[in-house]
């Protein structure tokens, strides 16, 4: 069922969602539009109308939630924000969320930003990128809408494009790597190419190169752990500064960037596409 053909948005903030039903709906069908389980729905709202009638206006009031997450008031770059999501830039050497040891994370910085706005809810990361990598991260601002974005992520409807710099002159004839990836039994932190691993597909476009390195644009149609890093290293072109699958040569961090992100917002027909701002460490020097 299509959200746009079923509901007309009137207003949304962190307290309530107002809409007009464009067709008759059951409560289950309404929940399905937001990809929300009954348990999640009941955690977020007491709205329990069994039938919604065409042309009628309805208000879903949201339950408040205690803001108990750690916050950090260090700088954070917000590239897009509305009532549903925040899209932020993660610099290298910053965790996406708390690992139990480090409180200064990207999520903690965004939560501080939200707290200063008087927000009632902490953010929630929809995906993640590696600690030493950089780039775009999407966060849900409201727990009610989180399943809507989680569903897009699970169905590969959130399109991600990466850029990286690899060691060596990458062959322009290679456009795709299809090798299964599994855990490395000998090194707990690592993944490896394994015939018993999960199918993995990486699409590659060579952008530019010099005698020592190449800049690539990457798309992945599967989301295996360290997929880009493992696939490129398996061909002998590890990402520059990869401490696990290559060699760390300087302090710039892993030269892998979440460069472009496109996704759908509730009640919007067209997808939203955001591109990463220029990052000097990702320039390929002569």
C-alpha cells in the first residue's frame, strides 16, 4: 500500500502527526504504511482507531520519552534536517554511537544539537560507517518513524555511493567484484573472501589515478561488514591507510567516504539526494 495514495499530511512535529485519510483504512493497514509492529506502535502512541474513514482528519499523538542518552557539545556538521531525519557528516576517528567506553560520538553530538532545540527524543542511526572512515550518516529524529527508515535500509532502498582512494593504479576494465565474504577465523576483527561466506557484490567506477594511487566511486548492492575494504584488498588494491587489510601510512585515516545518499521521506514522492561536502583528505594528488 502506498502512503501517498492513502494519507495526506497536514502537520507533523515531535508531539503529533495530523493527516487526512484519502481512503478507508484499518488500524493494521495504517501501521503497515509506517512499517511499524504493534509493539513499536504501542510504545510510541495510544492511537487506536479501528477504522479510519475517507476524508476524515486524524491526529496521532506521540508519547514523550525521557532523554537519557549521553550528549557531547563538540562541533557537528548538519547537512539536512526536517521533522523526520537529520543527515550529518561524520569525520574520521569518530564513533557513530557509544561503545560503552567513548561518550563523544556522532550520535552524542547530534543529541546535544537536538537537546538545545528542546527536543524530546534522542536520534537513532539508520546505518553506520567505519570509525576511521568519513561521510554521510542518516539519523531518525523520532522513534515513531524509525521503522519507516529501517525498512528502506533492509530493502536496499536507501542508495549509498562511496568514494575511496586505493593503493596502485586500479584497472579501468574492472567494474564489479562478486566474491562471498565471511568471518576470518584467525583474526576476530577481520572479514575475508570465503567460499562459505555470504554473496557480496561491489560496483566500481575508476575516477582518476596517478602512478601510486587511484580514486574510485563505489556502489554496493549487499551490505556485508567491511565489504568494500575486503573486496578491493582481495584484488591487491587496498584502500589507503587501511589498518586491517592494508598498511596505515599516515594519520589521515581510512580514505573511504560515504559520499552520496538518497532515500525517501514519509509523504514525499521524490527521493532526497544529499552529497558529501568537499573533504581535502580525499583529493588525489599528482
